[in-house]
C-alpha cells in the first residue's frame, strides 16, 4: 500500500501524490539506463524532494549489451535477442 509502480514518464504524470509527500525511488537493475533516466527525471521534476539510491543501481552489463545491440542495428537486416519472458 506504500509502493507505486511507475513504468514511464506518463505514469509519473498520472501520480496524484501530495506535493510535499516523503518519496523515495528504486529502479529495476535490468532497466536501460537511458529509459530509467527519463522516468527519474520526470519524478524529480514533479517531486523535487524525491530521494533515490546514493549511486546508480542499474546493471551496467545490461546497459553495455543494450548499447552493443544499438550499434549492431545499422549493420544487420535483423537482430535477434534471446532471453526469458521476464
């Protein structure tokens, strides 16, 4: 009851928390750093008092793989990413 899942900036915009609420955020470690930054920036813009981890808690191995795929896209007709459903 004291946790709200936000997945994107639109979810942040839809939040109806008091402007002076005591807020903190954490992120899923496998998120893209770029995508997480968009959501975190939206949170900080709407709720300047929000606090987060003292250091980035996103897995940089994941980000490195995502960056590698981004670099491969111009070189290939198809890029297949294999992984589990979650």
